[in-house]
C-alpha cells in the first residue's frame, strides 16, 4: 500500500530522452514536483552533470546550485532536481551579471528531430523571452478571466482574443504577454509529443473528430507531410512571419535511415 509520494527513480525507467547510460548505477535523479511533468522535463542535475559536463558528480552539482549560479526562467533555483522543460531558459552564472558578460551561459531547452532535449545556446536579449502554449482558459469565481500555460503559469486579465492552444510570447522579467500566435492554418508549429516530436513545419489542415482525437497534417521544409494529434503541436510562428525564438539546426526535417548513413560516411 502506497504511503505518500514516490521519492526514487530507477535508471532503466527514466525517460529515454535523458540519454543516461545503463551502467551508470541503479538510480536516476527523480525530478521534484514543479512546472513540468516527470517524463517531459530535464532536471538541473542532468543538465549540469550529464549534458554540459560542468560537474563530475552530484556533490559538485549541489555546490554549483547552492552558490546560486543556476537560474531557470530568471529565477534562482537551488534544487538540483528542479524540472526544466520545453522553452525554458537556463542561465548559468551570477544572477546580476551584465548582458555583455561572456562568462554567463544561456540556453533554451528545445527538442531535436529525434525527440531528445537539446540545450540551444541563445544570447542575452533572447533569454528575456519565451513561448508558452495556452492549455486552459477560464474564469475565476469572481468572473476574472485567466489563462494557464504549459509551464504552469497563470495569467489574469489576459487579452480576450487568446484562446486554448494559442501561443503567447512572454517576457520572463515581468510575466507580461508581448505577442500572440493563433493556432490557425498556415502557422508554423513544433511537434512536442509522439513519434514526430521535435519536427516542425507549416500547419496544413485540421481534421475534427468529435469524441476522438483531432488530427492535423504538417508539411516540413522539404515538403514531407506527416500527421499527429492536434494536442501535440505548439505554434512557434505566425503564417507570414519568422519563429519568435531561434531554433536548433536541422530545419525540423527528420532524416531517413539512408540519409543518416550517408552523413556518417561523409
């Protein structure tokens, strides 16, 4: 009989996109409860120790975070298991460092075309904004409209044109909405779940299936079409504009097995 929340995570059960080696011990860091789900996040300890190699072990990670050198979305995080997720800005350096300080590293968590988290390096200006998908729109008991974003933020008194599944450009310094991307045909979208996670392209069509899952068709930069569920996509640009955040290399096109083999042989 379960008594309280689970506190451990076996390494073999950990999400595959963390890319932890099988022989690195029996245990993996279990993310703390936070803005992102366990299987849709990357803990700070995995970022520092396994991805960036800034630390050799957990003890060094704890020393780094207790020096207040890690910020997620502009807030100092001293929990080594804090869950960072899609579109989060991870800053490594002093909290009050100047924008021109080259010793500060800034990354945005994105997916590559294989569905794995990648730390995409960004500059100081871009580190002030992030894209958030609206997952809920409702009213409080006193009829105040509010929206909830994919990273757990609640924004009250929002623009009434913002609806569920739209994307907002957020200034992480003050939490204000700077721009809105409507989820319409022609918008540039990123796939965040399923087999096509990490691919992005233009939204071509939306098929409504009452009582089941709505299906969308997306066309990538090489005119390859693929389908996924409507809930799996995240708008990143308007139909006539560029993406509001910089994207990892690869143009969102998933290479075939033969193309990967040719690239390795070159």
